[in-house]
C-alpha cells in the first residue's frame, strides 16, 4: 500500500510582537517546525509593546523566519497544500506585514491562502499536545495579553461567546501590575516565578466575580494593587507576597467562572489556552479543579501557550478540510471577533 500523503500547512503569525512561522502535517497535527522570533528585548525598555517598532521588526524578520520554518521542516514551497495566516485581531501594522507577505507567497507559489483568527489559533492549540486531543463540544477559556473570553465550541467555526472581559485582559493585568512593581516586560512569567516564594494570603485583594455573570473585569484588582503600593503598606510584606496575593485573586476568579460555566452548559470538557495558560499555578489549580469537578482539561504544551504560528497552522488545517480559502482581498483587522 502506498503511504498516504499528508496535508502540509505553512502558517504565519505576526499579530503582536513575535514573528512566527511554522509547518505542520495536518492529519496527525505533527509540528514539523515552529520558529518564534521574540521581540521582547526591543520592547522591554519601553515597559510594553511599541506598535511601530513591532511592525518594522516583523518586516526584517519575516523572510528569515519563514525560510527557517521551511528548512527546519525540510519542506519546499512546492510541497505545501496551503498557506495559513493570522489576519486579526492584533496590532494592525504587525498584521499587515504577515498578511501581505502570506498573500505574496501564496500568489507566487500558486498555493491556496487561508485567513485565520488569532483566537481560533489559541483555541485549537491543544491539538498540538502529544497527549489526548480535545473532542467537540468543549468550553474554551482564552486568557492572553489581549483577550479573556469564554466560548462554547460545538465544532470548527461553531463558536458562541459566553463571557468576556469588560476591561483589561488577564495577561494585560499581569503586565501592568508587573510594571507598577518595577518588574520587566512581559510581566506574567516574572510574577509567576516570584509568586512561588510569596505568601498568597498576605494581602486580601478583591475577587471580581461580577455576581454570577460569565464576564470578567480585572481593572479594579489592578487599581487595588496600585493603591496598596501607593499606601506604602509594602513595607509590611515582600514583593513576592504582593505577586502571590495578586495572582491568587486572578486564579480564584478564573476557577470560579470555569466551575460555573461547566455546570451551566453541562459540557464536561475544557480547553484553557492563551499566554496566561503557561502560568504554573493556574495549570496546577485548573488540573485539580478538573479532577474535583469531573471535567476533562486540555492544555496546549507549555511552549505553545504564548503566540506561535503552529496554532495558526492547526486552525488553518480545519479551514483546509472545509475548503474555506481566502482570496487576494484578505484584509487584516485589528478588531476581529470570533
Ligand atoms: O497569547 P499571548 O502570547 O499574546 C496575546 O495573544 O495577547 O499572551 C501574552 C500574555 C502576556 O500578557 C504575558 O505576560 C502572559 O501572556 N503570560 C503569562 C505567563 N506567560 C505569559 N502570564 C502569567 N503567567 C505566565 N507564566
Ligand atoms: Zn495570542
């Protein structure tokens, strides 16, 4: 029997400050390459992302990164089935670089083009795990630097939003609190590691549960941390205690919302994705909750929580299967709801 040829997808993500390209073989979600060139070094000195600098850097990196993704995967352009690109939501200048490049490449190589929503990428990132893969339907909680949203996912392209943040995204709250504390950018991983040495009950920060709503709000919590720092109550506790107490508050809210949504929707399967899904305590506590509440938990591999093109390739594969292709009019969008 001849070996069946697999569907090979090249994907590009330039939605924020990482330039990424990846190649996967669709049927088994095998990641043949995933190159992520981080720009954190550039933006760190400004305490956050400078959009104009991000776009310029994407422009410099896009070809070397795509080239490296192809050569690492030992794949030539002619062997591709499709080119998948994230066209929103994100920083518009950054999205324009990735989308224009993907369009030009698809045209030159005569390959179908696929436009993927960045959030869909995060949603399908657990398919890259070597462990059990999610099956539909599932609940999806995306916790990233730009989004905090809950979805009911019936299948590919069948999503309904159940809740979202009314102000700051979780990752944004982590980054802003880190900045207040004089920590570097991105703040999430730094708070994660400092919190391990702190006392989570040292300070009782608010838990914004919003009376049973499935929405989120983290700006009040952020203000509470700011007031705490301004009141110089800091002397009584350590930096590590502030990090641990802030983080405890965030995680308590996320766990409560998940517990509520599982009971309300009666879907016993949860995908937790996005940059903040890399948080060690969140992973640990969500795993414990899944066991106590009896639902299956699907997490992306640790390295694929933050932005990467492999997840855009997975979502692209679902589009490919449905024959849903974009054309040369594909237009990047800063705001692009799922
Ligand atoms: O998904 P992502 O790479 O970009 C967006 O789509 O926004 O998420 C980036 C966010 C940043 O806010 C970063 O601080 C946060 O994810 N993050 C973390 C951790 N690793 C990354 N937050 C908490 N704990 C972590 N270990
Ligand atoms: Zn993201």
